[in-house]
């Protein structure tokens, strides 16, 4: 559970960093590109153990790393668009409720067992994510603007599912950091291409520092999640992903209250309570 707990804490810290980007007027997309480059450097230079770029290209998992790199930057852009057109609540709900996709995949492909306790815990987790992220009592999806939330839901679910599949089928012991570095490197390349076409290539020192501050915890959030998914740890993705997603939403909400003085409605508090219950139920079902 230690790796899952570390992933949750570090992933939640990323939302704090994004908040600080807004406060200090840091160019978010440029910082994201720097973040991917920083994360790549963390994996390649500190954990490669003599592996060269040529060796990485020959790995069996490199097509998956390329695909994930493209998805990482693409889904980030979809998330930004969803937040702008539909609001932050809709973006959060669409992203985190995607947990159902890797859970269904795990049950069908890996024949992971779903006990009654775990099923109830997952259903409560989905409800908790929704209630925790709603910011208005009458919050609802706008049918005219449903395209981007749907894309965000599907994309986030595909990312989680692909990470688990590659970890299960292709990653050898000790390759997690290098694989993560490859994914971030591919995302960085895609981001640079997009920025070049947009003519958005001027960058300043503040943005570089912001990207570095984001990239280091971003790298380790993936590392710890992949380690949590390994068989010798929790391994069971129908357990890991629901706990990970709902705990991140819950912790991020609490951080928002304490640090950024964000206000919560009654539904948010109910969501936090349900989130705690769902985590306990899913965790108990592992026994």
C-alpha cells in the first residue's frame, strides 16, 4: 500500500502546482512541455543503469510508450478545453469517473475477481468522485457540449488501461523508471511539435522553473502507481485504480480547503465521507 499512498500524495500535489501556475502567471502549456522533458531526464539519467537511447528504441514496449506519450499531451489539451467550455467540475468528474474503464478491462481480460464488497466500494467511489467535484447544487452536463467530456472520459480510461496492460505484459523488473521516462520523452516531443505549429515557442525562466517543479513529482507519481500495480504489491487494478482516483479527488479537495480557502457545498462534504467509506470497502475486499 505504500507505493499507492505515495502516488496519491504526489499526484495530489500536482494540482497545487497548477494552482500556483495561475497565481504566478506561468504559461501552463509551455510549463507542461518542460515538465515532460524534466520527467524524461529524471528517468533516463538517474535510473537508466547504462541503457542508451538506442536500447530504449529496441524495447518491445516502445510502441506503447509512444502511444501513451501522444495520449498524455492530447488528453491534457482535451482536459483544458473541457474545463474552459464546460467548467472544472465537469472536467474533474469526466476524468476521474473513467476509473470504470480499466476496472471493466481487468475483469474481462485478467479475470480479476469482483466481490460484492468491492463492487459496492467501486460504485460508492464513482458517486464520491461526482459529489466531491460538484461546485453548484444544480451542476449538470450540457448536452450541447458533451463531446469533450466524453473524449476526456474515454481518453483518461484508455491511459489507465494501457498503463496496466504494458506493465503486465511487457515491463521487466527494474524497467519501470525507463519506461516512464520514454513515455514522458514522447509526450515532450509531441508537445514541442504542437507548440511549434501554434507559434508558441517563446519561453522565459519562470516557466522553465515551473515546469521543473511540476516534472519531478509528475515522474514519481507514475513510478509509484506502476509499482503499486506490480503483482508483488497490490497488483489488482480493480483495487488500485478506484482507490487511487477517489483518494486523489478527496485529498485535493482537502488541500484546496486548507491552502487555497476553497468553499465546499454540502454535496462535497457528503462526497468526502462516501470516499472514505469506499476506500475502506475496496481495501477490505483485498483480504
